[in-house]
C-alpha cells in the first residue's frame, strides 16, 4: 500500500484524553433501520421444503412457521456439508435468530451543538463504556446521528440499541482525519460495508448541501458502493435511493450477498470490490491490473450501463471493518487510482 494514506485507529485509545463535547448529551431518538423478517424467512423455508419434496411436512402441519423448528427443517433437508443448500439454510436460520433491532439510527443533541467535519467520529461513553462512532449526519443537521450495528456479544452496542430518548451520553471528540479532499473535477467513489457507510452519509449530505458536486460549473459524479448481507441491513437506504432518483450525478450501487434467499433481489450480489470493477472502464485499467479484477471489469453491471469510471480521475474513500477496508484500498491502487486520492478508515 505504498503511497496510500492510511489512518489507523486504536479502539483502546484513552477516551478520557479526548476533548469533552458534552457529559450530558441527550438521546433524542433510536430508530431501527432493519426489519423483522420472520414471515419472509418462513416463506423461504416453505419454498425450500417444497422444492425438496418435503412438502408433506407443510401439509401435515408437522412444520409450523412460528417459531420455525430449525432442527426439523435441517433434518428434513439434510444438506451436505459445504453445499449451497447448507449455506442457504444456515443463512436463513442466522437471519431468523438474530436479535432485533440489529441496526439503529441513534440521534443525540448537545447543548449549543459542536463543530466537526464530515468523516470525523466521536467517542460515546455510556454506562462507563467508551467506543468511537463515525458521525452519520451533516455538520448542518440539528441533531447528531450515529448508525450503530448491534454486536450481540458486544459490551456497548446492546445497551445503545436499547437506549431511550432522554438517556444521557458523554460525547468526546470530534476526532479523525478521514476527510473529503478539496473540491476538484475528480469523480468521488465511496466504498463501504455495513455501518462503514456512516461517515459517507455525512460527506454525501454535506457535498450536496454545499454544492461540492459541481466544480468549475461541471457536475462531478458521486458513486456509493455499499455491501451488506440483507436489503434491510443497508443503513440510510431510503435517503441514498432518493438522491439517486433526484440527481443525475449520484449513483447508489448496493450489493447484497444474501438477499436473494428472501426476496426477488435483482441488484448486485458480488463483493464490493468486484462490483466496483463492473463499473470501471476496462480500457482505462492500469496495465498490471490483476486478471481477477479485469474479469469483473469485462462484465456488465446491473445498472447504469452507460456510465464507466476512469481510475485516473477518481478519488476513493473506503470504510468498514479494517480487513475489508484495507483490502478495498489494495484494489483501488492496483487498478491505477493514485495513492494520494485513496483514503481509508478501519473500524478495528
Ligand atoms: C473510528 C471508528 C469508527 C467507528 N464507527 C462505527 C459506526 O459508525 N458504527 C458502528 O456500529 N461501529 C463503529 N465502530 C466500531 C465501534 O467502535 C465498536 O467497536 C462496535 O460498536 C462494537 O462495540 P461493542 O462494545 O458492542 O463490542 P465489543 O465488546 O467492543 O466487541 C465485541 C466483539 O465484537 C467484534 N466486533 C466489533 N464490531 C463488530 C461489528 N461491526 N461486527 C461484528 N463484530 C464486531 C469485536 O472485534 C469484538 O471481538 C467504529 C470504530 C472505529 C475505530
């Protein structure tokens, strides 16, 4: 990753040494962004049983969808270890058994507000536990928004997703140098998985509010590639879809690895980096771009077929769990994006 601007973060950094914003920030709302999808899972399992001639379970009433008798379903389907069917059944079971909510938009207010730049994070302390969270709202928004993924065995997130309006948080920061470049004619490409999109929500809102998507009277293209498992794991999907519908120069490309198990998902399903490659102009790839990436560049994307990205005129921002985010950086570099224009934030 020579030349790439890497901004590592240490989860354990002494939170107390960061500037105090407020000891009494008030939670104003905690809204689930995902949905309960038990009925969808039950339908998908019934379809699987039917397709494997196990529909007698459905007819005899031996299989009740509420709750799903997973050991019985697994015994009936008897999927071979490592098979597509096994992966499907496991994924459906994970989805059915996961806690709800799994993804929330948490907003808080501080007396007098505070200044930050899009892309920065704050450290939240609640019940004596501190963790960093990227700010998902624009600096101009009234309340500050965070997109929080519930880590079931985690220390802080189970408490945060359960917080009520009025709860008080200690907020420190703002921190981080994962910031937008100065405006230029370059296209902006955001790559994220899951809540890694939080700083991009702030950056995108701000970019459009401030007209930073226009440079010397020319519109720049703004792309967001966002990878998740299920459709309702996409944070802020409605806002991104609205931008996409309203603005010629905004392109929202969700890529969902498991959604087709639950609905007729006809969008992208590959890893974020492979999806990105489908939208890159094959003829503009660096000469030594890896063959695997070239193969994806030769494929047709699902949407926006007439639009192609040129690595030499892109600035790229990648965010998410560290291994994935740094992997995306490698891909950007290997297709010819200049290291000066690649920025990354890892969530540890
Ligand atoms: C700069 C920065 C910004 C961040 N911004 C966000 C954000 O916007 N939204 C957000 O949800 N998180 C964000 N994180 C991660 C966050 O700080 C916590 O690590 C996370 O919320 C888990 O906290 P916890 O106390 O519940 O779990 P912990 O008790 O800290 O961890 C329990 C275990 O879960 C693992 N784990 C941590 N995060 C995840 C995850 N997302 N998925 C699966 N396993 C995980 C840990 O590695 C650990 O093994 C950010 C991290 C950094 C460094």
